[in-house]
């Protein structure tokens, strides 16, 4: 039910409506997750499709990521598998500009911690620092909707 609500929300993001419907079945996502996990990398992702003002990805983490701020993109995560802690808000420590509108850092100081589990959904507005903390040997997979032009 949550996935249906998210997908209906995506419909509202589309400015120039593409008439093609894209469906990713649970089996499709499981197959893609398996391929990403095979890379045995701290972070692996596959961009699925770009639309007028948003795009979709599937991401898999096996280790804690850097702190990040997307100045012009909001993130919506639909947790596909695993458990992680996300830190939001606060200040990015040791910030550096990765590319225009993208700031990365070593950690977040003063943020709020939230536990994320399979089936959860989180919306992170543009400009909000965030960092996923992954426990060793506990992989975490999430479907990402990036809303651009925020």
C-alpha cells in the first residue's frame, strides 16, 4: 500500500507527462539488488530512469556512506531490505563540494537519528544534511526517487 502511495505521489512530480508507464516488480528489484550486492562495494547503485523533474535509482549499501547535502534535489527512499540509521539535519563535518549542488563530508554533528527498516519511506528535502549509518555485515537496499529543481 505504501508503494502505491509513493508511486501516486510521483505522478504529481511529473511536469511533462511521459505516457509510458514503468513498473519494477518485486522480482525485478530483487534481481537488481542481487547484482548490486555481487559488486561487494560499500555503495553500489543503478539509475533506473530519468523523467522531466525526477529520476529513480536502486541503491545498495554495505557500509556507512559519507554525509551529504543535495542543494537542489529532494530524496525519497523506500526501504527494500535491511536496517540502517539515518542522521538528518545538523552540520556536515569537513564539507567539500563534490560537484555543483552536491556537498559531501565525513559525518554529521548535531543531527537527529532515525531507524529505517524494510517497508519504511523517508522524504529528505533539498538542503537537509543526511547520512546513512550501516552496521558491519548488515546490507541495506533502498529505492530512491530524486526530485530535481528544488
